[in-house]
């Protein structure tokens, strides 16, 4: 019999992204980007819903020729001084 532990019991937040279910979004973006580049694409836009709004996606995916378009779930800090994403957009 397999015992399923809660996220808290598994210390989910401390796990590396590669061990989380949300890794599927990051892996999908990286693999599809490689595939599209191999096919000659010069610009790839990775689109995700709120479930794909994970820090690692924002850090690892955007690059020259790779953009991220995400339905935001988190009110993230942005480059604007003393602003968050939601405050900036509402202004």
C-alpha cells in the first residue's frame, strides 16, 4: 500500500523544481523551444495559464528569441522601483 503524504509533510516548497509537478511547464517550454529552433523558428512565444506562473519559468525560459506570455497568478516584484506587477498594471 502506497502512503501519500501532504505537501507540508513532503516539505514541498523545499523540493527542487525538477521534483515538483509544476516542472512539466518548464520542461515543456524548454523542449518545445529546442524543437521549434531546430525547425528554423527565430521567435518562440511560450504561453501558459496561471498554473504555469512559476518563478523558474520566468528565470530560465525568456532569452533572445524566447518570450513568455503568462496569465499571472502571483503579484511579482518587477524592475520598476517599489512596484509589483499588479500595482503597476492597475496604475
